[in-house]
C-alpha cells in the first residue's frame, strides 16, 4: 500500500481511487452534491479521458498532492429570472465558493447542463470564501439546468451545483414563452418482473405533450444517449398524443426518452417514463430491458411402419419420424439420431425422418438455434420424466455355458476358498451388451461382465470363489444392447452338470477400501456453498427450480439437481455433479467427473475420463465407462460396472447385495 502525504495528513492509495470515482460522477451528473477534491483538467479533452489520466496519475505517481477537503460551491439565482427569458437578453449567473484550506480562484460554468465546462470566470476576490459571476447571451431557444463548480488555488474543483428551491432544481428557459410540457407513457409490451421483450420485439412508445405557442414536433431518443432517433411531426397543435414503433435488434437495457419542440423551436427537457412519486424529485425512472429468451423446445418421435430385416446378416430397417415444437423463433436444427454426439443431419425445418439399420437402444437429440445464435440441446422425455430411448429390437440373445476349471468328472471339483474359472459365449442380433452370472444357481446375479462395443457374438470369462461346501448349478445369461435377456444357460447338453465343492479354505484378504466423503462434503471436500464460491466451476444451481432436465456446458460445471427426478447431462469438462433427491439419471460425458447420487434409485454413467462416482443411499446402477475410475455404491443394493480401464469398486456399507463387474480392484461387497 502506498501512502501519500499532504499538510501532515496521510492518505492511502485506496482513498485516492475513491476520489477518482467521484470525479467521474461529478463530470457526468451535475446534480451530484458532494464535496470533492479533484484537480482541475486544463486540456481540451475532459470527461472520460480526464478520469483516466487522473487514475494513472494516482497509480504511477506516489507524490500526488490532494487537498484535505476541497472546495464547495453554491449556484445563485440568475438575473433576469427565474422565468422565461427572451432570446438576446444578457443573463447574469452568480455563485459563491468556499474552501477550508485554500483560496477559491474562480468558477467553471456549464450553461447547457451537459456536465462539460463552457466558460471560466475569476473570483471577484480570491479567498476561502469568494463570489463570482459571468454574463451569457443566448441566441436560440433553450431549456437547461445551468451548473457551476469552484476551482481553488491548487487547481482542484468542486462537484457541479445547480440552482434549486427546497431541493428541486430550477430550469433556465430561453424563448418567447414557457417550454412545452411532455410526458413519456409506459411502452408496450412491458414487464415489471423480467425482460420487456426480445431483440425482435416491436415496441410501441407513446407520449402526450402540450404548448401554449403550439407544437411543431415530438422527438424520440430510444436508447437515452441524448440524440434524436425518430421524429413525429405535429403541425402547430396545442396538445397532442404521439406514438412510434421501434425494434432494438440486440439485447440490452435502455432509458427511452421523449421531448417536445414548439413552433418557436423551443424544446422541452428530455422526459423518461417514471413511477412511484408525485413529484420529479420522488419519481423512479424505469429501464426498458431487452433479452434473448431461453430456448424451450420439445422433441417427439414415432415409428413409421414396422421394423423389417434386410440383408444377409439380418440387419434391421426401422424408420422414425422426429418433430420439434417450441414457442421460440427457431431457425436451425442439428439432429443426432443415435446420441453419439455426432450431427447426422441439419435442417431448417422442425421435422425430419431417419432409418435405423442396426439393432440397439438409441437416445436421439437435436440442437436447436435461433436467429441470435442461442443454442439448446433437446432430448425426448418419457412419461416417467426420464429420457425416451428408441429400441430397435432383434431376436432375443442366446447364451451357452462352457466347462469350468478346475473340473472333475468324478468327485468334488474343488474346495472352498479355491478360485473357479468360468467361460461362456453368446450371440445377439442387437449386439451382446453383458453376461450375467449365477454361480450357485439360486437365480440371483452374482457377477456381471460387460462387453465393449456390443458385438453380434462374444465370449467372456469370470472367476468365483465359493465360501461354503455344496452342490451347485452354475448358469449364465446374455443381455443385448436393447436390454433383451436370454434364458439361463448351464453346462451340459441336456441336463445341468453340477459343481461340487467339498473342502474348506479361508478366503484371501481383500484390499482395504477408502470411505467416501460425507453427505455434507462434496468435490474436493467442500460444501456446496464453498464450491460455488471457489470460482472453479460454471455454476448450474437448480435446487429451487423444480427443473427436471439439466444440462451442463462444455467447460467445468458445478451442477446441482433440483430435488425432483432429474436428468443431468454434464457434457464436456471436469464436472462436479450433485443430483439431489429422487430417482436420478446422471451422465458425466467427457472429462474427469465427480458424481454424487442421492437417496433414490440412481442411474449414473461417468462417461469417458477418470471419474469418481458415489452412489450414496438407494439401489443404484453405476457404469464407470472408459478411464481409470473409482466407484462407491453407498448404501443399498448396487450394481457397479467398472468398464474399460483400471477401476476401483466398493459396494458400500449396510446389509445389502452389491454386484461388481469389470473392476480390477474391489473392496468387500456386503
């Protein structure tokens, strides 16, 4: 921190920057009444440039000198006046300035009230309290709030001051009569709760005006920059109501204004739409807001005719019709019929068709966009609120169980504690997705082996250790990509061959499992509030929205579910996903994601990348997919599929029945 000294007073750099802010405000708001201590700009380029020069001076020059308090000024009533003053009449303006420390040397005058000095006059007698005056002759009709500011001997200026009576500024009127009166009405469409419209909205503005001399025209300033954007001619009427339409064409916020001009070319002041006050001093000016609306759309599909088989390999031919409905003005549609992230077709209309020529489950999506470049991903949603898949179904899969190892045609095949190796094969028109193993023949699934790529035929092996003696009938079944399941298959041509376990060995020690974070702590050991404040994520917080379908961006997202039955798609980036309550579906997509389930029955797919997945409570289905993943099922009967990569799986605590598939390292499953 740099400290500056003047007259024994230490002033820190931050205080000086505070001064700079009020310097800018005094240049652009003549009604700002605050004592200031700002060096007077002597160049021909005041305003913003002045503020920048002063700011650089504060930062770069540690010896900047500041007055202890600075000058103050009071504008006196002009003469003749107040009232209507004829053109060509000399008008005398007067002011009194004071300064607690330095002498008031002179005054800067702003006759048109635009915040810029128009003239300078020396003080009558420089001192800590001095008066000054200046004479100005106006050659054209005008209405304004003249302002003045004092300049001390060090070149510092006060804030601008205008002449007022009981706090109400008094207007200077130059002309042959009183200026016209004008009122800006509320525009249409108008919204008190949100944006008034979109960039394509046509706004209608209206105003009423009157003049004793007769009105010549009404001038409109749609963006509030002080320039005339449109004119309504009047032709000498004493009172009128005028309307005009305008399309902004881009998002933003503006203060539209209107003024009336009489037949003598005398204008009124600019007027804006204001509410909540009986006087100008109490009124609040209203801003017109234009925003690009969110694209809300619905995707539906229907099959056109039955599925048929074509070709020697029995590949299918199933045609579906797709359509999008939306209240937005959509201009383009990018279709991904199989949900693999690749655009399969682009149209300018909301309807299209696609023929599926392979078996499987497909999640079609469409990315819609409007004329302003806004884009949104749309998924079909079923009656249960979950994504609606298209299932192109073939014949049910067929599975076969091979001879296990060790195997003995006589006596026991092995002992407890011994690892048995099982092998199986399967074929499916829809592609083999996984093998489900029942080693003890009780009808329950003991292990799942996933098959990458869902080929038409596949083989798999599995290892299992029996912890008790007995006679068992191992069996296996296959599930295809459309979730059709084969009958249970056992080893033996007609009758099932039994596996006999006779001896007893202790089981090998299992690796120690890490415990998950608590429910209150999430990614990086931080609470939700800490994650939001960290600045590491693009925050998509839907806790209070009730929204069901939630989408992330292509960056690192913090996605928080609404507590309803959510469908959450993280898209690309290293995301932190917290589903909330309900039976949720979460898909991390690309990136190294951390995903937390809820107390419901969650379906979680980490997608590509090294993911960390916590199922939490509930009977969850977890697929880590590709990458070196860690999956913790939490409480409940969980099914964890590690997928490709070196994966770590933990079933979670509780007296539940968890299943692990393709997990290179597994903690004991309860």
